[in-house]
């Protein structure tokens, strides 16, 4: 059976002054209707690059896709020309970015931005598009929708702008929404509201949601499946409940120890992961996490471990996966 969106062995490189950077290095994952997949990792681990590859938005000519497949409904998006990709973007796969002020046009009213997309992709006339735009704002729980449609982005709060971005993403009823750090710029209570809303609406509308984040803590409640990325690779993946109950990779365990958790006593200390994320142009040999890993043995600096199943649908890439206790 075809998955709605399936990435197979994707490899993306960037040419930089420091040399070739392998930003995404053999990544595979899939997502289906009604499912929420979280891709988690520190800045520069390749999670956003894999999303931009899906959308055909990689910066050219610096970035190039070395190999792999991005199958959407069984069709490889990497084989499509610009015209066909324009049809997919927004209409079939939509993206919500971190900072709405850089994605919304500051010179156009919210109404114009929403109706433009509806007229273009949904063949609506202006009257129909205006009615639908109002409905969409109500759907994302923006009050006084009529009045908001006539306002400009700078009239709205950060949380409201992110709701408008969500309304824009939902407007053409895409099959997949990719949300890249959608709530990082917002305060904690608004973050929770937006994530809850995003999860509920995509689920209700039968869409797949790919949530990209650096914060393992916030996805615990919203994701069905989780992929943990480090240095361009997936190092652990599986059902969210399994990853939270028994994280197998030392990096995932480190991430979990470094975020506040409601299931631990209040006095429990947060433990940061030692060291810095690696420079992707100068990765160490073997396992990329080895310089920061408290368990590293000689083999770790000689050969990179493969991503293998440790239990049903739970994978991890670590030589010592059977020896390290799956606790945080
Ligand atoms: Fe640590 Fe070695 Fe496992 Fe890498 S392979 S995570 S260095 S124990």
C-alpha cells in the first residue's frame, strides 16, 4: 500500500566555502492521512532541509538532492517540473513557517492574502473566497473574523498571525501540512493552544501533519510518531508513546533529560547534553554523536551504526542499543 507521503533514502548536499555539507544523509520516513509525525532535533540537524526538499524550495544552486525519492500519492515529486510543483505546493502540501511576519505580506490585508490563495487554487470568485476566508478565520478561532479580514498582519498579535498562517495552510484543503517550528516564537500558553488547534483541525479534516521542532517536550502530547534527527540522519524513530516510555538512543535520552517533564518530581534536575552539535562539513568518523556520547566505545569512532528495529516499529542507530538501559 502506498503511503500518502513517503521519503526514501533522501540525500541533500550544500556547497559551502567550508566544503560540501551533507545536510540530509539517507533519511526515510512516511506519513499517512490523519497521522501526526514529529521530526525532532537541534538546529542544523537537517530537519528543515528535508521539509524544504518536499516542497521543492531548497535554495539553488547551493543545495542539490544527491539521491532518494519523495513519493506523494505514489508520484515522485523529484521528477516533477516547476509548473507541476506549483500545483502541489499549497494545494496538496502546505507549509506553516516559524515566523508569520516573514511569510505574510505586510502590505496586504489578511483578507486579500486568504482570498488570493482561494481564487487561485480553488477556482472561487471573490464573493465565495471572502465567505470562505471568514469561515477559515473562525475555524482557527479568531474572533471578529469580518473585522480581522480587513486588517494588516502588523495589527495582529504573534499568536493570531500564526493562526492566520494556519488558516492559509488549510485554505486549499491540502492532504499534508508541514509545520516548521510553528510555535517557537510564541509564549508557552499560546504555543499549546496553537498546537492543539493544529492537531485537532488536521485530524478532523483527514490531513497528515508533519511537525518539525527542536523541542521534544512539546511533541509528547501531539505526535503519533516521532523521528529524532542528528547530523542529517534519523537516529531513532517509532510511535511517540514508545519513544517517550523507552528511548533507546543516547541522544534521545539526552534530549529527554534536558526538557521539563510533568511526570517527574518538581525538584528533578534538567541535564543538558554536553558539547555542541557537530559541524556538518567536518563530521567525525563513525557515529556522529560519538564526541558527545557518554557511552561511546572504540567501535563508535570507527563505523557508523545502521538504523535498525529494536522492537516492533521502534528503530535506533546505536552500537550499544541492547546494552544501554532504555530509561531517562
Ligand atoms: Fe553513543 Fe556509540 Fe551509540 Fe553512537 S553508537 S550513540 S557513540 S554508544
